[in-house]
C-alpha cells in the first residue's frame, strides 16, 4: 500500500466560505425576515398579568424581538453587510404588518401591550442590530 500524500510543511491554510452572491444574500435576508415575522407574531401574544390585569409583562413580544435580533445578526454576519440586517427587519415588519390587518374576523396582532411592543419593537431593534453587526464587522476588518 502506498502512503497518502502529506501536505507541505508550513502554516495550515485557513478555511473560509466563498462570498455569497448578492441575489442569494437578499433572498436569505427576506426569507429570514419573513420567517422571523411569522414566528415572532405567533410568539408575541404571551404575557404575564400581575395583580389581575393592572400590570402586563409582554415576555412573548420581548422574546420575539430577541429572535428577530438573532436572525438579523446571523444574516448580517453571514453576508458581511450590516445593510442586509435592515432588509431582514423590513421583511419582518412587512410580515407583521400584514398579519396585523383586521380583515373581518382575521387579525393576529391586536392593539394591546403585546402588539405594540412587537410592532414598534421591530422598528427599534432592526437599526440597533444593524449597528451592532456593523460594529462587529468593522472590528474584524482591523
């Protein structure tokens, strides 16, 4: 039997994925945003009602915003662009906006504390996550 060829001595080459194509990045961002919008909408309605209904803790909406931030950060770091996070958040906001339309008996997001935290939170978390992705990407370039 012959011995397998040995790599030449020296530093081990570092493996890196190829840069994704622009259309693939945009499709992934929109798809991830729609997915986060759907999952976040299904999660946002959970809340704790303390002292009867005097104090509401919308923990489902907060968890949905954490989900959106994680998905946006993943897509932004994968694509190496903080602007892709904005596209992901815009897709999530459009999805949540469509699901909040009160068409007859259908409407998944109501005008209550949980719905307000979820809808307005998307508009707050998206630029914050884009800035964080920008900061991480900028620190990696130095």
